[in-house]
């Protein structure tokens, strides 16, 4: 499972994706969240990660850790469908690290 030190090292705008608590990167597909929480400390973020069984995305911005329960989806259409159904603002495109905005 990811440790507090790694969370503390995140700088503004940094993020990462976890699968079973370990950092992971894919070459294709889309990462889409279905729910999430905001945390103000690395300790709270670690607890949230544990609640999601280490299967989540982390984004750190302006002192807030955004922890999203997420999954990799292979097709754009399905990722957009899931993201829209869960009122997400965007989905992450693995190929180039870009975002697809839904609203």
C-alpha cells in the first residue's frame, strides 16, 4: 500500500493511479471515477485509499488530496457513459495523459 511519505511528496497538480495500493500506469484505455472524497492531510488520504482497497486515483491541488474510486475502461464510449452516469467532470486518457471533459 502507498505510504504517507509518497503522499507528502506530491506537489500542486500532481497525481497518480493505484491498483491494489501500488502505483500503476497503462498505455491505453481511460481511467474513470465513480465516487470520491476530499482530504486535507496525507493521513486522511491514506485512510480514504484504504477504504477504496487501494483502487483509486489521487490528485493533489491547492492543499487538498482528491481521492477517487476509479477503474480503467478500455473504450472511450464506455468510459464517457460511466463518467457521465456518476456526474464526473472528466476522464483520464492513458495514451497521452489528456483529459476528456464531460460537461
